[in-house]
């Protein structure tokens, strides 16, 4: 079990973010927020009114102290208390209204973003998924979107609310006594400088923490899916050690975040408290000298104390805003990845491809030369491979005639699986082109192409769904029980009827509740259920025993008679299913012929077949 893992620093989304603007990043959320902007704006206005009501309380206190209290008027005191109670109730109701206004629309925003992310992931090329760890993608669809919902629900509103509250409060204090107001304003400059420094440093640490959460999610996911391997090889200690190391790294990053928050809170809390203390002393002296009324001092200090939460929360709100900006950035790193383009009919192909297609179709639309599945001078290199590395496939020319089955044989690493992946455009050819009945697959819409071509891979993937749902995934929406039964019969998958709930049995995540041979037979059934015109099978019988393989092959012959098929094969018995055989060697087609012809004329092919026969015995 390999425990060396790619960490966040090694992931494909590593770019320089030293000049990132949090505001500019967060503005990318506007298309999602725009449909609910009225409710969010209304909620913000309600919150501003509620917060400003709290600043009316000091004015009521001033009236009470300088009026009913000074005049010893009990009725006035009770009236003032009633005012304060009504103001408190109104403030609470308004804040409750704000929460009601934002709860439903923001849940919808989060759901919409998650749906868009999932839909986009389905449209991204296979090369993207090869590069990205699943845990990183999972964390973007869960943790990051939760952070964005929380930001839109609280920090976004209260950055505005607190700014307005502080501005109104400062104006009220200056109007009551400008000298005391200036004393309160003294800490403003150092607090602002601290916030700027904090924002830059916290952004870096927040990004690192969220990437490390993705790394940790990847480890957990791999450990769950690979639990049989971990237990089978007794690697639970090494896996636990790898998990602890990542956890310790994340813990260190979170502690770094905590230290930054502690530092800014220390500044933001301490300086205003000192200013309030200085204003209290200066105000008391002015009251003693008769320059200031006691009610005015009470109102001033009450206003200053009412502003403590808006000021103290600056660090917390900035931290959440930076985490939201990081989450937005991580979300759009995936959303900005280029999708597979569903080429529309009539789209102009690249010049080289167009010329090659014209040459290939020169014999006319009905010429047999153009029918079936053809590879025209196809070469392929993986997109992330070094530019000077040799291509995986080189100048492949191969023609599988209509209704013909072609077996593809070659040594391990010769490029067989890669070649089969080019037909449904899981990868794009580097040069050359592939045609189906004379039509370049690059000019076919992907949905159309994948309706024409069905695939079954050597490593079958099943979903956490019923047997029937897994199999019928390969058919059109109208397919039902007859198509299901036929496909199960072809794949010799009658075992499905013996499962606890028959074909309605849930197979579990990755189909791990089934054996390898059972999973492979269900994958084969999924490939043939839609009666595809073209069938691509990547060694679909490798996990079957000899007797089951013979039964599947017998049933599969009827299917192959109705379709054009390319079959990656290792066993002679599978090769014999095909009409002809292509030998792939070193990324090139070395020979094409029948099984018996190649046995007589090609030493490499004879050696491969002799090896597989020996292995079968």
C-alpha cells in the first residue's frame, strides 16, 4: 500500500495568488446571488435598522438621566423603561426577520452552486479527473460551499451593517461631545493598519487550511474504498500514521489561523477599551466641572459600549470573508476548467482533420471503404506528458468493417486501453482522426457519439444503485424489463435474480458487495443492453472462470453479429470471438489478420498467445 501522497502543494490548482483581491474574487458569486438579491438587500436593510435601534437606547438613557431621574419622576422612569423594552423587542424581531429572509434563498444558492459543480464535473474531460484528487473535488462541493452559504448569510450582511452602525454611532458621539468623540477615534488608524496586514496573512493560511482539508478527505475516501486492501495487507498502522501526519499538518495550520485571529482581536479589543476608559475619565472630569451633563456622559459611554460588538467582530468577519474568498476561488478553479466541447454537426474541423476526412470519403458516402470504424493515421500523447516524450500511439491505421469484430492484442503497456478510450472520445486524438461510417467523431455531438458507441472496461465501475439501474444506464430512457433480461442473459448474469431483492438489490458503493466476475458481467450487460451500433470492450471477460467465459462468449456471438466491435483480448478464447485480429506493438499496429494467419506469420503474436495459453493451463 503506497502511503506517499500528493499534498495540496502538489495539486494541479497551485498558482500564485499574491495579488488576489478578495472583493474581486467574491464578486464572481454575483450570478448566483442575483436571483435572490431583493431578499438579501431587504434583509440587510432590516439588519441595519435593527442595529441602529440599539443606538437609540443610549439617547433614551440620556433623556431618563437628565429628565425623570434628575427630577425624581417615577412615572417618567417607568415610561423610559417601557421605551427600552419596546426597543429591545423591536430589535430582536427585526433580527429574526432578517434570518427568515435569508435562510431559504441562500439554501437555494448553495444547492444551485452544488448542482452546477456536479454537472460541470460530468462534462470535464477524463484528463482532468486523472489529475485531480477526488477528495479535493469533494471538499469543494461540500465544505467550501457551506462556507460560502455562511458568508452570504452572516459576514456579507454584517460587514455592511456594522460599518453603518459604527458610522452612525461615531456621528452620535461627536454630536454629543466632539472632544470625547475624538478620543474614541484615536485607535481607528492602528486598527485599520492591523486589519490590512491581517487580511493578507490570513488569506494565505486560510487557503492552505482548505487545501489540507481536501487532502485529508482524499485519505479518508481512499481508506474507506480500499479497506479490503488495508486489512488484507495489515496496513492499518501505516494508513493511520499517514492520516495522523496530515491531521497534524492541518492542526498546525488551524493553530496558525487561531494565532492570527488572537493577534487582531488583541489589537481590536484592547485599543478601543483603552479609548473608552480615557473617555470615561475625561468625561467624569467634565461632569464634575459642570461642562457636561451626567445624562450626556451616560449616553456617550452607552453608545461607545454599543459599538464594542461591531468593532470587536471586525476580525471575525474579515476571517470569514477571507475563507469565503478562498472557497470561491477553489470553486471556480473547477468551474473554469474547460469542458468537453459537444461538437455540433457542421462544425468546421481543424484543417488537417478536414483534409484527411475529405480524402477518406472520396469514394462516396456509400463506399465500403468508409463504413464501419476506422482509425486514420491516429497518434496520441497524454496532454500532461512531457513535450519531448514519445507518443503512446503512433500513426494507427485500422479499419473494422461494418458488422465485423476486431480483436486488439498486445503486450502490457502497448496502448490497447488508450486506443479504445479514443473511440468514445474519453481522450482526444493528438493527430489523425477516427470515423464511424465515414463521419469524423470529432464532428459528432458527444451525446450522439456515445449513443452510437457502448463501452465496457476491464475494471468495471458500478454505482450505489440497484442491479437494474446499473445495467439500464447503458440503454435509452424507454428501456425496461425485456431489455434488462436480454442483457443479463447475454452476460450470463442470471445470478442477479438470486440476490435478496432480485434485480432491485442495491449493489453497494463501487459494487464491492459483488465478486469481480459478477461486477464484470453486469458491466458487460450494461454495454450490450442498448443494442449499440459500435461496441468497444476492454478485456471484458478477464475476471471470469473458464466455464462462465465460454457461456458468455457463446451468448456474445449473437450480439457481435449485429454490431461493429473492437475487443481488447488476452485469452485465445476471447480472440476467437473476433473475425480478425490486430496486433498492437510499441504503440503501432504491427500486423492484422485472422487468428490462425497471425499464429503462422507473426512470431510476436504467436509468443503472446503461447504465453496466455500457458497461463490459462
